[in-house]
């Protein structure tokens, strides 16, 4: 079965968690250990950094390299979802609580930041 053909244009976080779980349990056989997934998360973060440095920074792409920021960000999202799944984190609830925390904490912080208002 081709999972990609069954993916809607409007995925929820819960949908993503279910898709990643299904893929890992069928195509991927099983989850890597949490520590291995943490190492993969660090690796993918570095790949996003490389893309950003070449697209928006002062570095240039090596011959044959192409901009692939979207793919690298999707890799980062994938492993984040995998880690959430294997550690029992509901990303919808976690994201909701995180936005609430940031909104309370930063209600005036950025509006009062002179560095952002110049």
C-alpha cells in the first residue's frame, strides 16, 4: 500500500502520528530505540542547518547539490513524530499547551522588544 496516496492535504497532528506509527510498524518493521531516534533528530537538525546556510546564509551549494529544505524539514518532523509516538506524547495536546504557555509568557514581551520594533 502506498501511504503517500492516502494522505490528505489537511493532516492533523493526530493523523501524522497515526501515519508514522503505521509506516514504522509495517514498512519500518519496528521503532528504533529512543536514543537512536534522538541521534537521528540531531542529524536531521544538522541537515536543516546546512540547507539554511546555503539558501539564506553565505555558503553555496556544492556541485550537484540542490536545495531540499522542504524534504529536510519533513525528515525533522518525521523523527519528532516518531519520538512522540514511542514516548506516549500526544502532539495535539502538547502543541495546544505549548501555545497557551507562550501566549501567557510572551503576551507583551515581543511587543515591548525594541529590537523587533525598529
